């Protein structure tokens, strides 16, 4: 009796297969069905009695190549293989499947049969496609695990109506995320109003947010509805929420709590139904500790928190975004630039992108404009990238430069990178100028092209005075 | 009646959307009116085969596994679809001509006798 026949008649074997929560079939060496478990019977729509003895490809109807090509390779090599594919069952349904194909051997080591496990991955695929769909719709790109987490969280946040706080460095895409959250929420058909809290002075911002009645203040000749009322039933996005003044924070808190407010100069309460999404590049927790942000408002906004990772922490996304933006700008300019050269990629890969995606986009735009060939080389990249690269390779500590070493202003700029951002560069420029002028502030200010007062103000600001 | 059978080798192709070839046959009163002809599908996809069925103006499509959307499309276009057919296409065509072909039929050609017995 052949081994497969032994197994076929063994009720223990059948029961064993039925106990496994995946579709499993045992095939003979001709790849014909010997036995299938109940799970697979339901999945394919064929019973074991119907399928027995039939070539498995006619029963499973998978996309794993013609004439059971893959199964035959597994039989020949004897090594198990796992692969994703799909089947079309008798109910005309296409099911995404994770196949595991393995060859069974007898005592002499000869192939005795074939085991195929079909794992239904339709739930997994639908979640994946939802994430991908969300990413494609919103134009937010990213394949890194950090961005996968963001997309995953976004799909959850989009389903709720609670306030969301988005944090992240400048240029990480907080605005895009906010818009994407609105677009995928139930309020998508309603307005999405964006207000930059740092762009307007306090008095104007209050009127801008809550509106004013006619005659509320000098020049208020007409009534204004305000952003909150404009966003009624929709979403209001308050960007740079950290810059909001304390009195306005109180008013915002009361709107969040009661969903109603008085317009400037008005005596009639206005009720609104608005979802609030706030964003900031600074740490609100720190602002709370320093007394610049109300703790109660912080907790009210921080119901759901989404942090956008900086580009330097997004593994593999730099290359993806570079290619995407280069394609975009090359197409826009009609240049036919295809890619970056390897050397250019090396330089771009080493750069830390303090301005995140916004900076990367600008680099790609610059390169697409400058490049005259088909590939963007190092000569087509902005020069400051090389200065930064030289700096990081030299690893020269800025503070311990001996006084006798005199640096020009142009040389001093890249040295300052350690402190991060413009602040560091400026500090270094001041130190360098003072060093060159032997501590004479007037001469140092002249050298920097500033007034003496400006230099004094900056020295005070950086606590260097 | 003009029929189209999606084929692979000597058999009805297990999947409609992955059929490398189709067989077009015209019969009347259980007799073939002309030699059946084979068409190699250049860009294998369900859409291409659906287009081909419309272009050839067939009244019946005989195939293996087909997705619901393509099945519905063909039936909406007044084409009879007999799906989940397993067996050699010559025998399948004969049954179609005799008007005894049914969806889900399994013909002996696709069976390993050794195991079945």
C-alpha cells in the first residue's frame, strides 16, 4: 500500500488536518488531491470526495504558475517554499492566499507526497490596501516602518471625532496629515479650515477665529463669522498652536468644552460643531512646564496624539522621496531626467535634512532645474550639502577651535552645524567675528553686516554678552 | 452557436484570467460548422478575454474558475457562462454540442486513476 493511501484511510490523519485552522491538502507525487481538511473544502468549494484524484491545480485554481510549476520544483528540490498568491474558488471569489508548499519523504528519503497549506490573508490584504489607499489619496509617501505606524494610526484617527494633536519637526508634513485625516473622516464633505495661530497678532486672531459683530471695534464695519463658524460641521486645523496667546487659549478651551462661544463684541452665544486638529513643531509639554501653554488646554487637545517622525529617522524613505520628487519636477519641467547618480545618492543619503521633506523637495527641485543631462550628479546638487558632509566627516568640535585660527564667515557657517539649525550658525558667526576683531563689538557688527544694536541683541539672546 | 473555451494544453484552463489560449468553435444541430480555431491571448488577463469574447460575438463561454465580476459582465452582455468546468476541452466541446454541459462538471481526463481507485 502506498503511503498516501495509508494516510488517506487514517481517520486520525483527517482529524489532525481538520484541527488546523488553515486550508491543508495532502497530494500524491503526481500532485493529485488525496485528502483536504474541512477548512480547505469550505475555501475552495470542493469536497474531498469530489476532489480526490484530480490534479490539484484544477481544484485550487491558484496563480502559482502553469501546470503546478512551483509544486514540481518543490518536489524536485525537496525544500519547502512559502509564497503569496491567490485562488478563485467555486463561488467565483478571488481569495488572497499565503501558500506553503512542502515535500514529504518516506523512510528511504524518496518523495512520498506533498503537503500544501493555504492561509487566507484577505483580512491582512484589506488592511494593507486601506493603508496604501490612504497614502496614495493623500499624497503622503513612505515605506519605512515609522511611516507605516503613522498610516496605521491615521486610519484609526480618521474614524473618530476626537481632537487630534499632531507634533513633529518643521517640514515633516503635519498639514498634509491634518488634511488627510479630515478627508478620510465622516466630516470629509464639510469644510476644512486652516488657521495659522502664529501668523496673526492676538487681537486679530481672536476676531479671525471667533468672528466679530458690527461695531465691535474701530473699523469693524461689517459682521464677520470667523473661522470656527466657517468650519461648522467640518474640521478646523490650528497650526502652530504653541504660538497661541494665553487669553486665547482660555477661550479655545471653553469652545472645546462647550462647543459654543461669544464672537468679539457679541452678546449672543454661537454654537458650533467642529472637530479640532492642532499641530505644533515645539514640545507642548515643555511649554506647559515653562508656563507658556495652559495645562488644561494641552490635555484637552492631546486626546489623540500623532507624532510625525523626522526624515532622518525614516529608514529608506529618503531615496523613495528623492526619486518621487525628481520624477515630479523633471516631468513638470519637461527635462527627461531619470535618476540620481550613485555619488549624488551617497551625498544625499548622508545629509541630515533639518528641514525634512520640505528641504528634500527643494533639493530635488533645485537639481531638476540645474541638471543638464539625464542623471543628476554631484555638481547639480546645492553646495551646502557638501559643506555639511565635509563637516560631519571632519567631526571638528566647534567650541575648541584655538583662538589663533582665523576663519572667514563663509568657512564658519558649516562649522556651526553641531548646535543644529540657524541658531548655531549665527552663534558661530558672532564668535568668529569677535575673535577676528579682538572683541571689538562695533567692528564685529560691521564685519557681520549688522548694526551694533543687532549684535548686542543677538549676544543677549544667545546669552553670550 | 458560437462558443469560446478558455484552454491550457489539452484541458479547459483552471483559471479564466490566466488562460493563455482560447478555442472558438461554431456548431449547429450538434455538428461543427467549421474547424475550431485557437487564438493565443497576447496580454493574458480577464479583461482581454472578455473583450475577445465580445469581439468574436460568442454566445457561450466555457471556462474554469472565473471571478464574479467577469461572470456578471459576460452574462450582462447576454453571453451564457458555463464555469468551473474540469476536463479535456474536446470532450467539453462535445458535451456542449450535445447540450449536456453543466457548470462544475468534472470529466475523467483530469483524474489520476491510481489515486481515485
